[in-house]
C-alpha cells in the first residue's frame, strides 16, 4: 500500500508546507493499493473512518507536517 501527499512551496511566506486536503490532487483518494483493485475495481481510495489505513494515513501526514517546513531549504538556501 502506498500513501501519497502533496508538498508545496509558498514563495510569499518563503516556506514549504504539506497540503492537508488532497482531494483536488487525488480525487479517488490518496492511498494506492494493487490488492484493492481485486476487491473494489479501484486501486486508489480514501481510507474508511476508524480503519487501520486511516490511522496510518493520519500518522504519516502528521510526520510530514512536523518535518517538511524545517528540513527543506528555500530557493535562496539551495
């Protein structure tokens, strides 16, 4: 299973961020699973509420939100 997120850079604020609403980028969901295609016909999905996949998705998003702004350099530092 793969969990996908969107990282962006705001040039006015000079900072990186993680997009918390991925539905514009992943309209079928941000989780990819080959096995899901056999069960549902779709490889991409939004995790069900209170599912193990949702817990992982939430934890991974929080990890990214905590480290992306501080780790990635801005264009002036690169």
